[in-house]
């Protein structure tokens, strides 16, 4: 029997808020294919766990690839689908802790997508509280399997609906306003759709004349650590 490959999860908490703990957001795999039931090995194991259960974990730093700006006043544009929200929960906890400590923090905008609002809208109470407290400046949601009879909606659609807001945060005209950093976490297909959306915006707002130039605009943002992705 081959050794099971380790599962990697993004930490869903900030050490400023929880210095002795690390939270995880785990989507439990429970599927039926060809009348056969399949459960995720790692996710089902964690679901069956109990308080006090000892686990062995390996920590891998993402400081160089997917960490918050060192300057807390830099605005954040966070884009996530499903459990891809995990690292952003830590980001928001960190911003709240900084704000509560009297530090000035930048705007934080979240675009969150999932299938069903009544089943998959994780941490909705926390998010609404962050909006009330001013930690989260704007919360935009997209539900692809809405209960109402309406077209499927994904995060890229919500980004396009708020394109002016997003673009003005990325490229502010006021020299006293710091440009935002974009963070994307979720599936590879979602990340590609979001990139195409940003390329479309680059053309619409005159930063590029065609797809090739638009790609270069996004590549430049990536080189500046202002467009970061954590995808699977």
C-alpha cells in the first residue's frame, strides 16, 4: 500500500488573534460516483477527530509567496471561492488586531463565491461582523447555485460589476492613496477566470490596447507583489 501523500491546508487564523493556535478550514469530501460512495481520507479523518486529539503537522511558510503587505495601510483586494477563503480569514483577523491596537489600516475588500448561500457561505457571521466594525470595507458575494431562479453567478462576474472600484484601488489617481494588492485563493480554473477578468478591465480602462498588453499589465503587478495567487 503506497504512503498517503500529505494534505496541505492554508492556516485560517492570525497569530495576532490566536497566538497559541492555528485554525484550518477543511472542505469534507463526500461524493458518490457511479453509485459508489467516496469519502476524503484526510478531510474525513479530521471530521471524526475530537478535542484534544494529537496531530502531526508540517508547517510551510508562504511569507515569500502569499503574505500580507508589511505596511498595514496598503489596501487589500481578496478574491476567494469556497474554502479558498481560508487565508483571508487570517488576513482579516490580523487587520482587526492591528485596528484594535490603534494602528491605521487600509481598506479591505472581499469577493467571495460559493455554490449555495444557505449551505456553503462559510464564516458569514464573522464577515458581517467585520463589515460592521469597519475591518472589511466592502463584501461582495456570488452564489452559483442560488435558490432563486437566477443565472449562475461567479466571483469574476461580481468583480466586473464593481470594476471601477477595483481598478481605482489598484491604480489610484490620488498620489496620497496607496495602491492595493490583489490576493486570489481557490481553484486553478477560478484563478484563470479572474485573470481574464482583470485583463479585460485593463483594456476597458485604457491600460492596454489588446490581450497581449493586458497580460503584461498583470505580469507587472505580479512582479511588484501586488497580484498574488494561491491555487490548487
